C-alpha cells in the first residue's frame, strides 16, 4: 500500500489555499501588466548543462536532477551524477530567462520586459516556510543599463505590496560594485572577494561576531574584516554608490527605501544593484533581486544587460495569513452560489435543466448528485457554506415551482421558476 | 558554452503564446467554476511508489524519474532504477488527485468536485503536437456513482467547447463494463480481456485489419476477434450499456453525443463509462476521461467512486490556431496602451511621474528606458504595436504639456498633461 503523503517538502493546495494564492497572483499580474511587462513561461526542467555553474556552490547541490531514460541510462558503468542525469528541475526563473533571451533574441523586443510566475524546486532541508517546491513571481527588464530600469522595477514591486495591504515593508538597496570597493578599501585581497560576500550574506543569521569569525576562517585578517564590517554597518562610512543615488532620485517617495551596505545576497550572477524587501515579522525576505549584466552572455551569443526582482509567493502568503490580510470574499470562499437538490433518477433531468437556467443567469450552481433525503442534501450545502438551495421536490415539480431556501437565515419561499432565478441573480449580483 | 535550446520535447512560451493559453484557460476555469468545481493543485513530483503500477505497461517507461540526493545516492552499488530514483514527475492529474483524496478525505466535502490545470510530463518521443511537457485541464467528481456525475461532466466540457467556438466536436461514449461483455460475448477468454482492450485502442491508428492481426498475435482466435470487432463497429449489435442510456437521457441535447463501442482508451484504471472528444481535423482526441471507481481505493484507505474528464490544452490550442479561432484582442495583443518617451537622465523623474499618472487612470504604460533619439523611441513603440506615445521633450517639459501621438494614424497633438491623460483613458476604455 503506497503512502498518501505528498513528497517531502511539497504541498497539496486545497481550494481554500488556491483562492488565496490566486488572489495574490492576480494582483501581481495586474500591476506588472500595468507597467508593460509581458508574461513568459519556461519548461519545468532544463538541460543539466544549462543550469550547471550558474548559482555558485550551494545551487549545484540543491538541484533536483532527472534520471536518463531508455538506452542512455547505463547504470552498470555510471561513475558520477553526470553519467546518470541529463536534465534538472529549474532552480530559479532567472537562468531560464537568460537562456530564452540568448536563444530567441531575434523574436523578442529590444527591451524585453517580462514577468514569470511559476514554481521552482530546491532540495533544501524542509523547515517552517521553506519548501522544496515553491512559486517565484519574477519581473525582469532586459536590454538596458539605465537606472530607470531599477526605478521601475522597485516602483512596480512596491505598488504590489501596497495593493496587498503591506504598510511596513522596506526595500534595502546595495550595489555589488560598491561591495567590491568595500572589499578593496578594507584591505582585503581581490581573490577573497567572493569569500567576503558569502560571509557578509550570513549577517542576519549569525550576527556580527559570526561574520568576523567566518571572514577570518576564510583567510581575511581580523583588522581587514573589522574595517569591512564597519563599512557594512554604516552607509555614511561605506563608499557611495552612484547607481543607488540615481535610482533613489528617480523614485518619488523614498521613505520605504534604505541604503544598506550590509546587503550581499547569495547568488553569484549579480553585477550591480542588489535589492531585498523585508518586513519586521519575517526572518528572510519577501522579495529579492538585482542587476545581472553578465548572465545572458554566459550563453555565449551576446552580452545583454538585465535586471530583475523576484517576489517570494510563499512568504508573502505566510505573512498575509498570519496578519489576516485577505479580504472576506477570498478568506471565506464558497464553491457555488446555489445548490439544486435532486429527488430521484426520473426527475434528475429536471434538476439539470434548472441548474443550466440558473447558470445562464450568471450563477455558480452545483447539483447534489445522489437521490438522498432532503435533510442530508441541505446539510451538505450548509457544510460547503453555499448560501442558497433550490429544492425541486415532488410538489414543486407538480406545480412547476421551486422552493428557494436561504441557508444563512433559514427562510424559504415557494416561487415560480423564473422568479426564483431572477431573485437569485439579483441577490448574487448585489453581493459582487 | 551551454546550448540555448529548451530541453527536448519542451517549449518556451513567449508572450503571444501565453495570451492564447490564458484565454483558453480563463474560459475553462469560468465554466468549471459555474458548475461548482473548485481548484486544486498538487506538486510536480510524487514519491515514486505513488505513481508506480497505476498507468499500465507504457506509463512506467515514460515517467521522468528524479535522482536521489546526498547520501541516499549510492551510485557504486546501484543495480536498478529504484536504487537511484525516489521521486517521479507527475504523469497525469488523476493519480495525484486520488492520492490527495485518500490522504485528506476528512478535509474535503463528501462530494468533492475539483478542477486542476497543471502541466504533466511524459518521456514520449516528441512529434507534431506531442510534447514531453504539456498541460492537462482536468475536472473530476469524487464520491458518487450517480449518472448525474457523468452528465454534468459532459455538459460542462461541452459548454467549454461551445464557448471556445467549436461547432463540430463529438463526445464518443463507451463503457468498460460493456467492453467486458463484448469480450465474453465474442468468446474471448476473460484472461485476455486487457489484451483485447489494448488492441482495440489502436483502431484509429492501425485500422480494422491491424486490430484483427494484433488480437490474433495476442492469442485470440480469428473468429472471436472478428466477432469482437463486429460488436465494436456497430452499437446496435454490441451489448447495450445501461449507464450510457441513463447519461444520454439526462443530457438535454444529445446531437453531439455518439454511442461508440469501439472506444477503449489506454489507461488501465477506468471501471465504467469512458469518454473521448474528437473533431474531424485532428487525429487523436481533444479530451478524454471516464469513471475510475477503484483507483482511490488502491491507496488502501477507503474505496471511493470517481469520474472525470481531462481536456488536452495543447491540442485545443493547435486546432484553434489552425482555424484562426482566437478573438482579435488575444491574437494581436500589445504589451501596453501607451509608451512614455524619455529625454535625458535629468528629466527621467518627470517621465516616471507621467507614467504613474497614466497608470492611475487605468492605462497600461511602458517607459522607454534609454535617452535615445526620439525617432528610435517611436520606432520601438511601433514595433511593439503600442497604439499611443506620450512625448516628453524639452519644449513639452518647458510648457508643462505632452505631445500625444497616435501611432496607427500618425496624428499628433500638443495637450495639457491632464487632458492627455483624460483623452487616453477614454480611448482605451472605449476599446475595452
């Protein structure tokens, strides 16, 4: 007997979950569309070589790889993973985008502004709010180095958070070029720059002393490490970033923007501005991104500048759930506006006909499938929080009427069929 | 240098593709919701044991399996696939649904009516219209054996085809119980029933003579094979199906319904009615499904009846594309209603401000990111088929005006900023 659990770190989304997810995704799409971003989708898996070497140390280990098939699979002579796997599930939406842009440059506009809302997969250790399958909502601008790009991306993401009802989010901004200057100004060798970034990226998790220790463990002197950290802690002391200054000047209201030289971000492909969005009650970020002018060129066709932000759907949902931020029609959704009862097999065709007439009036209608006792049918409708029931019993059928029951008030009345339909149509339209 | 192709048998969906896909998916969701079906989503991969043994011969071979990770992966001592893989990408949406129902029965309504629109993966040989990643749009009713279920499923799917503009679709109906009777009435041994079904399923592909040969190759006498095929060809000669008779009587208009005893369907989990939807110009089907009262019980908790239909999104799109069935706003979509030009870095903040005002008026607005020559900016807008451009040049900024250009007519006028916004808002609302 097979287990009935979903695979470790993954989840089944029941209807009530999906309603919430679709509400958030709907707002994200609407805002991105209003900024002229267009939808793109890429396959769940990529050729292994497409993803290899794009994410730094950790990424390679956390990728889900797919077994070769048929004759290509030679278990007896396999020595390493690459002998056994030829595909991998996508790890983010940025590398697939870079591949698509390199592949289809001639079919895409000069400035390609795209959004993409799809799941990604990482074989991370599952924990509260950390899953092995999770959605990213990415928005990227391809083809321009103008700071207008960063300003527009930040502005669109901020509008999404506002529309969702967040009032305490902060965009932290830093610049990989400034981080490089912090490394050299601190007296750290250029060859240890990546080490310095990796250590700094852990500041939120391991604290200042932890970062200092890690910097030393990676071969950086305590003195240089101290200078590096003092820059990271103080935007005034750190070298200034021209990009950040330009972007901030373009944004009308900057009270949600913070210049933060301690922000490093884990992924290795960033080259300029880096961005993270935080709220006080969530460890980790609601969104992150940055400029990656070198990634598309790694596919060897043409060097094309790019910049993007990725919203973490799961984390946004966690915070919205905890704070009760969903509107009532999303939080308390029902599968139908009205249920039609069924009397027996002989009259079932009449039930179906009434349901069709109600649908034609714009109602969402479910039909009780079995010829159970009326009480049982009403109880079922009530358990689904369906507000109205149309009873088609013997007397109703004989008289050509229906009994319309309001399950919230318990009231019921016998109506001509067309009047019942009119009344329900009006009640539901009024609600919408 | 890595290849830039998507993996074999998979596709990147560019914005114009997505618009079409979302149009079809939107109608499918709207109709299913109007019948009281609720959305469900399941993970892309399942534990290998969940999927194993559910699909018959072919399914096991065509499943994409995922390599074990970390210490669990022991390449040196691996002998067979099960030593190397512990997960598999979902092969359809029905088995995951059955697992969810077995797992979460107490959280789901007694009659659970769900739809699910997600990709599935099969390592099939890619061919025209056959991909390794493709979407299924499933609708299923769990918990009732009533023929009302089949009638409602057929009626909802038919409404979708009508709404999409199909006028020549046919629902072919058969019944696995009747097929069993055809097998025994033809004098074929019960032990060869599956062989008889598998051979009959190939009728469309290999013709009558081919099926007769295959039946004989599988150990059925030429005589019995002939009788079996004569039943399959003639609904009058074949044993009658009570289920089909009941369902047909429940459907108001049955001119799109055909009783077809030759329909067999490949999957092994069907137990009652089987359904396929065809159009004349497509080999294969637009949709298929049936009743599977034994599948949920295979997860060993409880035997629960179920029935469903799966729409093949890719095939629906292929036919709609070939026939030009998309409305103009879908076929000729643009990324924005208006583009705002940018003069130079100093005035870029004004450009962003105007764009925000236009968005507040309900317009989809894109901003040209670089301070290129005006001609180049207009050419870009034209290449995207954006209908309007707001020019913010030196003179416009000095006068507090904008030049509004209609790219379709070439006309342009200088307007006060608020008048330009009003005019554009009205023009786009009129269109919508």
